[in-house]
C-alpha cells in the first residue's frame, strides 16, 4: 500500500484496536467507519481497555471480529456496535 491508496477493510486486518484508532482518525466509507467505531468500542468503551486486541475479520454488514494478543479471547462486534467477548 502506498500513501495515495485508499484504506480498505482488508488492509486493517492484523492491526490492533489502538492502532486502528490512532491511524484512522479521519475514516471514509461505511466499512472503515464501522471498523473504526468497533475499534473505539473494543479499546476504550465500557471499561474494556482492550486496545491491543487485533482485527481478525470484517463481515461486510458492519460486523468485525477481534482476537486477544494471546489468542485465548475473541470479541465480536455486530453492525449496531454491540460487543460480545468470549473465549476463542
């Protein structure tokens, strides 16, 4: 990816929630907005503080999947922003 290329959901796979929040402070497109919103929810909302969790997938309906650094936890964020955390 070069500086002029648009950011796509696929480009974000493997980034931590904190990195997504820091890099994409001006998102464009609904897919990117959904991922950035999920990243903020994972990283900072509801006392979760999971900014080191990594984006593992994006559903296209606004949902995303995040994995803990040690691989034992998974967080699923639906298109409405609801977050469910459980074992991997």
